[in-house]
C-alpha cells in the first residue's frame, strides 16, 4: 500500500472512521488533509497522531459549496495535487422508523444535504485537480442501510442509497482518470449516531454471520483496498458488514 508522494483529502476526518482512514493513508506515505466541520481541536489531534509530515487540518463544511471550492483551490496551491478523496462526513439522528411525524422536513433536508449534496459538491470541486493525477480514487463511505432499509432513520437509508447510485454515475463520467468506489459498513461502534448505544450496535452485530461489531479500522482498510488493490474496479459497493447482507 505505497502512497508515497500522494495527497489525500478526508472529509469527516475528526470522526472515528475518517481518523482511522487518515491514519492508514499516512502510514502508506500519503500527505493527508484532515477535513472537519466544527471540531477543530479533534482534527488537530488527528493530524498530530499521523506518521510522516505535511499533513494539515482544514475546515471543510460539506454543505457549503463556496467553502469547498476555496478548499480545493488551497489544496491545489499548497499541495499541487489530489490523488485520493475520502467522503466520510455525514449526518443523521436516531428516529424510530415507525415515527413518521418525528422525521421532519427540516431533518430530512439536513440529512440529504450532508449525505448526498455534500459528497457530490466535494467531487465537483476536486475532480479537475484529481483528473490531473491520471490515477485518482474517490471513496465514499456509505452504509448497508442503503440496501437493507434499516439504519438510524428512514431518510438516512434513503440518503445513502442516493449516494450509492450517484457514485455509479460519477464512476461512468470520471473514468478513466478517476475511479469511484463505495465502502458500506454495518453499524460501527462510534459516536456518529447521537443516542445510539454500544448495546444497540452489539445487537445488530449478533444477527450477522460473523457476530461481531465492525471496527472503524476495518472500514479504513476496505477504503485502502479500494485505493491500492482494486485497481480495475469502479462504481461498485464494498460491504463491510460482518455478513449482514447474507445473514
């Protein structure tokens, strides 16, 4: 997994999956831009933990296209290239699926803005720079909820399904210079979903063939495989779910 002299941008880099992916990228030799929205201190902590040099934390609010365009220009000016884009930022809330009234218009809009429009805005802004690399990779972090219709709420699964389909279209129009792949974990024991407990995650894991919780690092390793090993693949979804889809 040699990414020496490569540059990677990770949105949601202060979260568990984003941080684990940033670490794996840095260990492979890449210079990593750790994107964050509100938690600058945690992003700085992630940067300080990365091996190698040249890493940086940059605020990347994925729902603000103007700021994203500025970040893309900054990366081009300061780093000269972008070879890897990890779309790990996202948003959700725990809403029981049978409580339709609790899933308000405002919450639905916020979920789709962060989980669909945000990744697309990142790709739109960074694609011109990534095409110059000639062998760039975009990895979207999705969810098995896109396929199973489960997850933290109905809109969340719908947003991830939209992102998965969007990745198919992007793979078609961005090749051959850029590959686009999706990594879809089952419930990972992180703080991503407010109100979700470890016990909830463990119950989901118990229903899978492997009967254990997926770790953030396993999601990161799947992203690394997409970048460095699946060099003839684009457009497809890689499940990291303990076998939930077959269980």
